[in-house]
C-alpha cells in the first residue's frame, strides 16, 4: 500500500508537488485504513493529506546535505534492475489471449 512513499529529498530535478502529494496521500491512506474515505470522513481525510504534504514540503526545504543530488533517471534504472532481479523479467512476445 505504501509504494508511492519514496525518498523525495536530494534529487535533481527536485520532487514535484504531485510526488509530494502522492506520498502524503499514501501515508494518510495507510494511517486511516481508507483507500477512499466515506463522505463523513472526506473532509478530515483531505485535510490530513494537505497537512502532511505541507509538512513534507517544509521538511524537504529545511534539510541540508553535502552529497551530490541523485539523478532521477539513474535511480529509476537502478529500481528497474532491482525489480527484474527480484521478480524476473516479463516474457518477451508472450500472448495471453
């Protein structure tokens, strides 16, 4: 359930607003146990997502490091390689029809 919660600090280019919001949404979903809240809980749920996203933005802006920023493309390739190593690669040309 927490697949969208990823490290967002120290990347080039920096984390986007959408990435921060998606991470906040996943966090609130995990805490609440709701994938989609009921109407009765919608206002509280959305307020929590906005609050977590605001705090995440402040945290990312306040953090400092002497490490060089990570390249998004390189990190994405590494993640795909880890996934292929862990789960195998899909069969090429496979037709499941």
